C-alpha cells in the first residue's frame, strides 16, 4: 500500500505543528534550568500524565503486545508484568511523592539528599549519571532504527528516491528515515525543553487515542461480521500450572511461537515475574523520562496523581488498539504477509494488518500517531540525558559559574552531541551491539537491590550504594560473558526467559555486597539522614533516625502508612489489570465478561478514591 496524498498531508501537518510548538515555547524554556528541564514546576499534573502516557506508547512495544494478544489472547494481560507495568502503581501510591519532596532536577542530584557530600556520595552520584547516559544512549540509538524500518513499509524508498535520485545502499535506508524523523523531535526538544515536550506529547496522545478508537471500532465490527475462531482458554484470563492453549487445529504455526517463547509453564513464570516486578518497583523509577516527569510536577500530591493518571489513560486506549489489531490479524490471517526471509515473524502482524485493513485518512492518522509515539519517547529520553550532562557534569565539574546564556548554549550543544552519538551508535549497531547490550543490561541488572535499600534502611550508605551497583554490573554481565551459563543453570527453560530465573541470583548477590560494604564503612552523616527523613518521610527501617528527629521536633509525625500503602498497591494492581482486560473483552465481543470487568474496575476505583486519592493532601505536609 502506498500512502494517499491525504495520509501524507496528515503526517506533514503533524510534523509542522511539532516544529511550531518548539519555536513558540523556546523563550519560556530558556528562562532558567528549572524552566528548561522541569517546565518551571508549573505544568499541570494531568498534562504531565498525558505526556508520560504518550512516552510509553512506543512502536516496538505495541508490535510486541499485538503479537502477545494474537497468540495468548486475554492471558496476555499478565506477560507485560515482565517489565513490570505495575511499577506505575508503586509510584502512584507513595514513591512519586517521596521522590518529588527532594526538590531536585535529576536522579543523580537526589543522591546528595540521601547520602550528602563526600567521596562515597560522589562515586554514587557518578554511577547514576553513567547509568542514565548509557541507558539513554541505548534507547536513542536503537529506537530511531526501529522507527525507520517501520516507516519504510509505508513509504517505499523507490518512490522517495524517484524524486531525490540518491545513491544510498539499501541497508542504510532505515537509518536515513530514522534520522529525518528524529530531527523533528530534536528540534522541539532542544528549543522548548520540558514544556515543549509536554505540549507535543498531549498532541501525540490525542492522535493515538483517536487512532486507537478507530481501530477498535473496525475490529469490533469485523468480529461481529466474521466471528473469532480461537483455541479453548484463549478468552479466559485465568491459568493453572500450564497455559494449555493449542492452536493446532486453527493456525498450527502459532504453537511453534508458544514453544519458542517458553511461556507454557506459566504459573512458575508468573510467580517469578511477580517476585522480580515487586523488587524492581520498590526500587523506584530509573533515571529516565519517567523520573523527570515526576520531578516536574508542582507538588508531591500532584506527582502521585500524575503517576496514577498514566495507568487510567494509557491502558484502556492502548489495549483498544492492541486488541483490535490482534482480532483483525486472527480473522484475516490468510491475507497477512508475515513471512520474512522464509520465516514466520509474528511481530509483523501489526504493520501487515495496517497495510491490509486501515483505510485512507485513518492510515495517515495512525502513522502520525505511531510516529508521535516514537518522538515522545525519544524527546523525553533526550531531555533526561541533557539534564544529567548539564546538571551533573557541566555545571558540577566544568563550569559551575555559568551565565544564563552559557547554560542555554551548553544545553543546545549537549543535546546535539547526545543525538549525534546515539545516531552513530545506531548506524554502527552491528559493531557495538554486543558491547552496548552488555553495558545497558548489566547496569539495569545492578540497579535493583541498592535502590531498594536506599529508600527503606537508614544505615545504608553511599559506599554500599556504589559497590552494590558495581557488583551488580559484574554479576549481571556473567551471562553475556559466558553465553552458555544460563543454559547450564536453567536447561528446562526457553532461552528468552532464562534471564528471568537468574534474577534471584543477581538480587542475593547485590544485597550481600551492598550490606557488607555498608557495614564495613561509616554511617551517613547524622544531619543528612535527619534532613532526608524529615523531608521525604519514608517508612521502613528508620527508627534510630526517627527517634533523633522526634527529640528535636516534638510536632513531627512519622509516616505510619505502610499497611495502607500495601493495601493500595494490591488494589491498584488489580485496578490497572482490569483496565487492560476491559477493552479486550469488548473488542472480542465477550460482553458478559466485559460488564463484570467494568463493574470490578469501578468498584476498585471507588476503593482507591477513599483509601488513596482522599489522603493525597497528607503528602504535601
């Protein structure tokens, strides 16, 4: 399918609006550092929530989720717990408020509020900056190539090159497409900063919402006209020890996909996902665009509202589109072209279905929306990377006394350098892939234990944090240094999920190194701990510091909300999951289950209003 001129006009109009947003907001963003990176902490929580949701609506993730819905049906609602998606509930319930009370610009600056100054704090600060930059470069490098490959399906190079007459090897065409579209995101991000990103994201979310509703309606009508032939258990979210989904009599090739994924023994995998997801969620947000949106809110209570709003507006809309494409893929499977180089690639369901069934006008809107999703993720990641380099390297070590104009110029230069480096890494992906994957994966593996301990244990110090992260890097890197290690340890599990079962080993190793290094070094300065405890008000193992604070301030009230927070997390996860299942049931014409799910979602919403929303004013005290 070639794009109609109407589709092209829609895409061009969207790109022009993003350029206008960046130009219009450039003066507001250049007032100071807070205005540039955090929007001056003046942006409404609901706009930041829309922005955050837009950043999570990425192309690659949507392709993967469509594949899961196609293969596993309603049971696919659990698999994204691998990320875990429910970390937004932990942020909503308490962690966003704790983080926002710090009043810093980046996660690396937050380290000083917890550990103070000194050698250990500098080391901890440094490793957070390294983590943020490397993970950010990884997302930027590979994200723009994925965008290029996706757009190449709908805008054939032969058509474009008939006008340009360029002699470029075909292997670099996706890179060229990626660079062209990336430049628009770079423009409004560099000029307008956080405010520009948020306004562009609101536009992008609106486009995606319209496109999702349209796809959901098309699929709903198709299911009504043709029916949905699926295996037994496909429409049931519940499971036993095994999935027991057999596509053998319908689309036999799908059984090979299930075996390859390794999700058959689902109960064991589910428990491991829950275990891993809980620890990652307790660790708090990684230093990326999600953390920046939290820090950009007006107050701790608005930070919590923003994180809760993300689930409410992202899950139903996104899964309306996902369920729609999955249903269309099943109904018209014989018409799809998902054969790549002689091998069935189920991740081609999304682009192939778009090619086959999305009409003119809606196609342009949908492509603009998916393009917007990429640009939202890219711009947020770029803004976060800029913030870390400018605040935590340039102003801290290179030019602490920079003028306003110097900072503005530095922001532009740093942003351009980050983009250029990420593009070079992407173009050279074949050469740097193994090294970059090693660094990024190792840093993520080394993040959990140290970042759990920093919130909940007063005795944990900067040396424990630094060496915990470093030991985590080493332990996490073993499977990449020794490729057969995971196969030897977990021979009965599929290759793609063995790393999931390696997580407890990483966690135990990290915890041991973190605790031992902490106990072998002096505690954090008492004043730093008291200030942190009074300001952030965490619960956990803080009794010695609590007693010191109460001696100095008889009016101080400790955070006694642990049980309430745990209750709200359980209710919140069930609420979020119901919002995922709800649109899928209606698209698949499972009306009774859909109504029951809707009632459950409404009841859980009312419970959260009473036990969470009505208590938010406490966060601002």
